[in-house]
C-alpha cells in the first residue's frame, strides 16, 4: 500500500538526523503512508517505542502491526497532551514531514489536486468543518486577498480576490470548474499549472490552519524532547521553513533570542544543520516532490 501512497522524501537523511537509540521513544507526527515509520522501527530494539500521529482516515489503513507501534488518530497540534495520555512525559526524537502525501493529491474527491474536476474540499481531517469551497464563498475580499498573497504568494492576489467575490454572486464556487470560470481572466497564460498550484496551496493552508498548527507543534517539541533528543522537520515552502528555522535557532517563532541575567542565550535547541539539507541529484530524478524539500535538525540542550 505504502509505495504508491507516498514515497518518503530524504528517508536516509531523516533517519540519520534522528540519531536513533534502540531503546528510545520516537514520534512520527506525519504518519501518512508509513514510510518513515517503518524505517524508524527497523532501527529500534525490542524495548523501543514508535508513536505515530495522523488525522487523515486514509492513513489509518497503513497502520503497522508491531507491538512497538502506537497510532494516535489526532492532529500533531495536540502532541503533548496525547503523549501524556499514553504515559510518555518525554521522548527521544520527533520527525515531521510537512508535505501533503501523494496519495491525497491522487484522490480526486479530496479536492487537493488541480488535475481533477472535483468539489473543492481540501480537509486533511474529514471531521473538520471548513472546506476550500466555504473559504471561497464566505470570506471577504480582504481575507481572500491576504490568503492568496501570503499563503500562496500569488502575484495578482488582490484582483483574484475581487474576481472570486464578484463571480460568486451569480453562482457559488463549489468545484474546480467553477473556480476557473470566475478566475479565468486572471490565470496567466502558459503558467496555468504553477498559478493554480499556488492558489490551491493557499486554500489548503487556510482550510487546515497549517501555519498555526506548525507553530503550536514547534513550541510543544521543546517541552517533550529529552535532553539530547532530536527534532527533524522537513518543509516544502518558505512559510513552513521560516518558523522551523527561527524556532531551532532562537527557541522563538519571532523576535530575538531571550537572555538570562548574565547575558547567556536561553534557547532550547542546538542547531545541527547550519544550512537546510536538500535532496541530492539521484533523489531529484527519482522523486520530483523532493525538489522543494528542506530538512532542518535540532538537538535539545
């Protein structure tokens, strides 16, 4: 199942980054097809534990039958509480691969992909209330402008927002075809694919509150990692990479490092990767999704 579900990006680099101890407790907060999890289990002894998080019901079908494996059907924004519920106050390593799995892109009815004509859904958690269609039909022009501009880095975000708000008066924007109808004049010729990918990225981030979830998760990692424990995070665009880089370097999402009375920096992590690790030539040829991946590693002080 896992092979066509999602090919893990930079698998070896992620596993090396975790610096796995055979009897340690590790967390894969983005289980997906289970590729990273299976590899972590290979490095654990009989007393090791792996806890995997995923809120996507499709991912549950990939659960691993292994006494050392625990599955949490939750968003990783609730990391600390769920670990406590399982009886773990602290862990030896945490891995997060922030990419949307290929499987989600390949399931037409999930509405993640620009390749299929479908309803604009984009919920990672099918229990969630907010869909992409709802964002397009209920958000103000100002809100849409912000989302397209900040989350999608769409060049003509302002005029696109206006077009959506004007167009939805006649007919609600429910499907990909509806969106193309209202936005058609604003999609640059010859760059349709890239443009739509940016718009879809913006909607997906908003629907799933991805930046808030990531920031909340990062703050919790500092509380649950043991001294010497590793945090390994792979991101796919600058909006995700920036908070990860800041948090590892400063222990904060914004602003400068805090200092104690004597001027010593107070930060929870030692940065292991001075520069983000990127995929090598061989992997780029094998897996096109690795092109935008950036891997950062920190060690808890």
